[in-house]
C-alpha cells in the first residue's frame, strides 16, 4: 500500500484537507536538456526533487536542504532560479496516517553543466535524467505532472526568468 496518494483537480475523489496548507519547494534540475526525476518510495511514482519547507526556512533554504538530503549535493541558494508558484487548491496529498494536505509548491530551477554524481536517498528508489519523450511514458506524481509539462512547453533553460529573490 502506498504511503501517500496524490490528487490534482479531482474534487470528486480527493479527500478534504485535514491539515493547514503545506508549503513545498521543488526543482526543475536539468543537464544537457534532460530533466532529473526521482522514483519515490512512498508512492512508486516519478516526481521532482524537493519537499516540505520547515517553518524556520525560506523556500530557497528548504530547496537547498532538500537537494542535499535527496541528492547528496550542496548547491548554494543563490544558484537557484525561482521559476513559478503552483498554488491551486486542488493539489492534494493524502497520507496513510490520515493527514491530508493542500500543497503549495514554489518551483526553482538549476542547470548542471555536466552530469553530477548523485546519491540516492532513502526516500527514492531511483534517480534519472529524462528527455521529454521518455517522461511521456512515466507514471508521474499527479501533483507534478502539470509542472513538468509546463517546463517542457514553456520554461526551457534558455528562457528561465532572472532570479529575483
């Protein structure tokens, strides 16, 4: 049984949140035009690197921490570009313990100039860089599907906004 089930824009099936809105930071991480994704242990779906932001952190501090925890890499916060905020109320994560969260995701971008040595955390089964065509056939976390689609359509590396934080 999955530890978490994700919902997006599915008011008929998604449970109502039982917790306050959850602030998260996720990253579009690329190398050579390929997107880095992790196959999550908690849901056996592929998703972006990132996670929850602690109350004492800014979103970029949370992103830096998550990158270190999930990839074993120390990347300075100033090297990330803030790309977008995804805050629609239908982005839901329902956990096996009964907690249900509405997710608000701050999206950051980072480009590797050469393929890095990555460490797989205990939260992931696998880490891989994917082309757009390869991503199309993956079981993606539904809460990340639109974000990944937006990147492939609109936010390629050469069109990222300047960092403004």
